[in-house]
C-alpha cells in the first residue's frame, strides 16, 4: 500500500469536543506514520481545501496535539459552507479532488454533521470516477444529536451536561428566593429542529425541580403552557422553563426569530426566552428572569462530559483505523450496548445511509403533556453526561486551552473562486 | 458567659458560595456547643425572623451541613426585604429583637451585602437600648463586590471565574468560525452599578482575544463603541463584547430596561445584549450572536473559584469566632497581604463604617479608552479566581447538591404583619 497524506477538516458549528476528535485523528495518524504521511487540515474547514489553504499539522508538537483533547472550539477553523449538489456545482467537488491530488492526499477525514456527511459521500463517489480515489471517512459531530444510526453524536453529551447542571443550579437559586422574588426562570437553549438539548434540562425534574420544557417537537400552546407554569408555581413556589430556540407556534413560526438567515438559509434564531418571559408576565404577573446560553453551552469545555470527550476521541481514532482498513464512504458510530451500566462500542455506518437523514427525538421520549421527558429519555440521556473531564488550569485560575501554530502549506495550484 | 442560641439568615441575591459561609457559621457554632446552643436559620431570610418562621439547623446532619460548602444558592431561602430606617419602622426592628428574645438568641449572623449590613448594625444598636443585647455580626456576601473595607466579597470570585472562563470559551468558538460566520459575540453579565463582573471578562484579552467591555463606570458612546468593534474585527477577524447590565447612556438610561422594579426600587434589568447586538448589526452589518448569563453566572457552583469558596467559609467561621470573642456590630473582612503570590488574612470592619457605603471599582482599573481593564485590575482579579473547587458528582453525572430538611421551630409569639 502506498503511503498517502491525509486531510482533516472541521465542519459546521464547533463544539467543546470536536478538537478531541481532531486529536484522535491526528494522534492515530502519527502512530501509523508508515502508512499515513502528513496530516493536512483545512483552514476554516472545507473552504481551506477549496482555496488550497492547508495547514501543516506536522508542525504542531505532540503536546499541543494532545492538548486539543482538552480545548473547545475548532482549532483549525470551521465553516458552514455547504457544497451544492454534484449536478449544480460539480466544479467544487472536482476542485477538492484536484487539491487532494496535488498534495497526494488519499484520506479525507471530515468532522461534522449531516451536511458534511453528504459532502464526504459525494467526494468518495466522484474521486473514484475521476481516477484519484480518496478514502472519505466522516467523523460525526453535532450538538444537535441528529445524525442517524449512531446512538449519539459527539458534542451533544457535553451540551446536555452543561444545560442539566446549569438549569439545576439556576433552579436552586430561584427556589431560594421565590417566596419574595423571581418565580419563573426561563433558560433558552439551542436546538433548531430537535429538542435533544432542551430535553437535558428535563433531567432536573429528578431533583424535584418544577420544570417545563418547550420542545420543537410539540406545537406551542399558549394557554396550556401558562396553565402548566401556574400550576407549578402554585405547588412548588416557582418554575423553571427550558425553551428550545426551535420552539414554534402551530403554524411553524418560531417563538422568536431575528429575521436573518445563515449561509444554509436557516433562520438565525435567538430571543425565545424574553418572548416567553413576556407571556408569563402578561398572563400571570410573576416576577421572572431569563437567560440565553447561546455559544456558552456548546463551548463549555469546563463542564464537558467525560463520556462525550472519550467518544469524540474514539471516533476520530476509529475513523483513521477504518481508513487504514481500506474502508471508504463510512462513518464510525457509537453503538449502545446497555444503558445501565452504560456500555458502548464503536460501530460503523455507510455514508449512503447517513447523508441527508435527520434523526428526530423519539416521540416516546416526550411526556404525555408535552412539557417533560419520559423515563426512556432519562435512560438515554444520563449515560451521555456521565463523568467529568476537566481541562487543566493555570496558576492564575484560567483553563489551559491550546492555540495551534496553524502554519500554511505552500500552494501548488492556482486560485479558485468560491 | 451564659449559653445563647444563634440566628443565621441569608440576604439578597444568593450566590454559588453563600452556603459555604453558612457552613462556616454552623460548623463553627457546633464546635463551640459549650457556648452556643442551637443555630436557628431564617426561612427565606430576615422575613423568617420577622414572622418567627425559624428553621432548626440542629436537625441537619453533619454531613448535610458539610455539603453546604459545595452547594450553590441559599439553603434556607433568602429575600431582598429591606428594613426601613429606625424612624420609619421601629416596630420591625423591635419585632426582630422580640423574636430573638423569645428564642433566647444572643448571636445574630446576617449574611449579605450592603442592605443587610445596615440592618445588622441597627439591630445591634436597638437591642442594646431594648435591654436584650444581641451580638450582631455581618458576614459579607455579594457578587457585586461593592462592600467597603473588605478587599473582596464572597460570591464575586466565582462569578468572575465563570465569566472569564465562559467568555474565553465562547471567544474560541467565535474565532473558529469568524471567517464565514459570527463576527461579534455579545455576553451580558450582572453588575447594576459597578463593572466588577464585566471586568472579569476583560481578563481574556490576556489570551489574545479581542474584547470590548461596556462598563457602568463609563457612559456609553455609540460611535466610539462601534469604531472599537470595527477595529477589532478588522484586525482580529472577530470581537467579543462583554456588556454589564448596568451599562448606560450619558443621561443615565440603561442600554436596556425591562421597566419593572424590584422590592428595593431598583430597575429590573435584562436585555442589554440584544440591544447592543442590534447596534452592531445596524452600524456594521456583522453577523452576531448574543448570550445573557443571568442567574447561570451567580449559581455556577460547578466552576466556583477555590479561593472564593475558602474565603466564604473562612468569613463564616470568623464571624462566629468574633462573636465568641465578644465582638458586636462588626464584619469580618478579607485583607489582601499580597497579590503575587496571593496572600490574604481575615480582618474586621465596624458595621458603622460598612452600612450604606458602596465601594466603586477604582477608575485606574479601567483602561484609557474605557473598553478594557488595566494591569492593576488584572493583578486584583486573578487571585480571586485562583483554584478550582469542584462539587462532587453522582454516578449519573449530576452534581450532588444538598437540599436540607429545614424543619420549623415551634412558634412562641403571635403573628406579625410585614
């Protein structure tokens, strides 16, 4: 087998553990230096490949690569750039393969969600027909937890832990003062299409916290919501509301929409919490507070789930091992063996079965009234937030997060307009 | 010396370490059972004393009291109820002393900020004249860090750590994707009158993060702010803005005001972040995201500063020791001996000098352009966020926070209207 270089890119919204997958990919490649040459990374994701803006990861020390395991965000940069279909924009795929060919890249590790799985799959198909076959491996990542086949997606477990812990702490705070002060606390969390993240907030019901979830899976019903909050305040003295950014009215309108759209044409959301707070105030007159966690939740490496970090790393490593095993157009997955005690192993999925398939939250994870989660959901969620994997801190009290050198690779091709 | 009971109450907004002070008070009282009888706590703060709704802390196990050190919020409940001046409402003070007398309470430990220091001081004065002298000790607590004489206030260090770490993590996230996505991230933090908490966000400049602070100490100047953000985006590719809820226009109007007021007549704030985001979008067109940390920041026991936890406990303990030493109308303080290496010791302040004095952030802590902090501020802040003092977690991955039994004490007096 000829030695080939590898290309690694991060795609879409970054997470607190996507760098742990990068660490798994790069460390495993380094352990197989006999078969894998240099690992190049795309600066700012796939755009770096299209513009031939490659990073030479061999210039990074072993210590710095190891530190990626404990550093949130995307160390090489990421982007939401979605390649169009082969019919619409074949030249972009061809360019990718030209860049791979120019740098003798035989392994493509693409670390992302559904869109990147699709790109990854198409690259594997087209490279074959172009006579420069590239083994394309998709390493899953998304806080949205919406990839099919895999039991869960790296990034999600840590957000879930952050939301469950933060909602619990804030609820304790509210409970302390509810007699004379804030009675309703509203926390807005991510989750455009699925309520996975908000569902993690539902775990605090196990601590006797009165919590109401507003999930995208359940059409918002103003009167039923207000009645539920009122009941909880009357019985517990206060109420915590965890609202997904994707919560929407029956006609599909989000509870709050900023009116701007991102590169994928998705509406840019934010501000459901103040909207819900206003409803509570108008209908019930309770004193309220609200928080919007936004990027804090997906960047919160300081409270990452140890399970999540371990799986993110393991999937990066498994991707490389599958490539070395001759696999192509594949995605390593997390297969759950049992929930209690939690056991998991690495499996795999064909990218043909992954691309453009979005896994919804099972409806039997949602309680009958639509405002909470079921035991089935609890059994699913708890293992994913198990364990703490703290970053190291310096003497000043700040986390030691690594910033890589990210040195560029000399270009061999002409420019390319995207 | 006759053995007397003690009364402990939590006042004002709770923090992630006020229970550590409670732990310090109760454990130290238990260690001096020869001189201090039962420690009663006020249910929901001072209101519990006025309504004779006392909690018998002797019913709590040593293990549960020890767990307070690692549990955020106010375990006995807190309130913002401010006693009026002696002239205006002498009957409330007299009631307090009647309740103390009825339950043979000779020690009053009041754990709070400026308002509670004032109440504490008046109780000590009036109890003397009423012939039932009570030793009134104020144990400092406030995330606002605005009590005089003490170098810092318990609760602040942990919020500062939370904000510095969270802002750093979110900034790494934004940096990852700024090339094609969000360029400006806005984080709203607490701090109605002083920029202490926002200043902690300024620490991330030490990690080469381009950060702009909007402090209450500096009148908001729209054009200068926009120019600063623009410059940072042009030179660094992105910009993080940390805006204090107390940031205001030159005429005093807050950047955002919800229009409601709390029991102290303070405007209830929230929503400066979306206002600032709108300004950035309108003036510069950059893609933005914003977060409002709200209660998450002051409840975040999971990322508490070890220094803060230790000091909160030490001040509780010192309060009891001072009482046993015969002191009255006093507040134990943190005296800084040196910043590097950080050394501190317990000092004390007369409540006459504490009540109704608000410590402002020194102006030499603010950088010349008004958007950052100086080295003097860094030297002050870093020691306060030193060390991590994690809570324990259960096997499911959630923190073990204690909920006390909070059993009531039989009433001896008639009802009281407040």
